[in-house]
C-alpha cells in the first residue's frame, strides 16, 4: 500500500496532493487536495478485502461517477501487485 501511495503521488501530482497520511494498525487516514478541494479518506485493510471510504466536497461529489472507475482501476492495480 505504501509503495502504491508513493506511485499515486507521482502519477497524479498534477491533480492531487496528499496532505496527510496516518496509519493506525490496518487503517489509513488520508487528507488529499484535488482540484482545489479537500478530500478525506479512510482505507481499512484486511486479509481478504480493502475498504475505501471517501468524503467528498460538493464539487467532487458531482464528479464522483467519473472518478469512481478510475479509483477502482488504480486500487485494483495496487492490490494485484505483490
């Protein structure tokens, strides 16, 4: 996961900045700036699944249908890499 976050920082630096990254056990809390908006996220990692929860501001929530497939694709790639 940490290597994937580093890759996301590099690959998406033109649209987002990770402001805060806090691990507590198997839970990651993130604060991300994207398109001049702040997004909060939690990622819970278990042996058989990963649960991502995003808290989007109004503007990004309107774009969620477009963003969701990209997030799903990138998350799947991260999980498939060993």
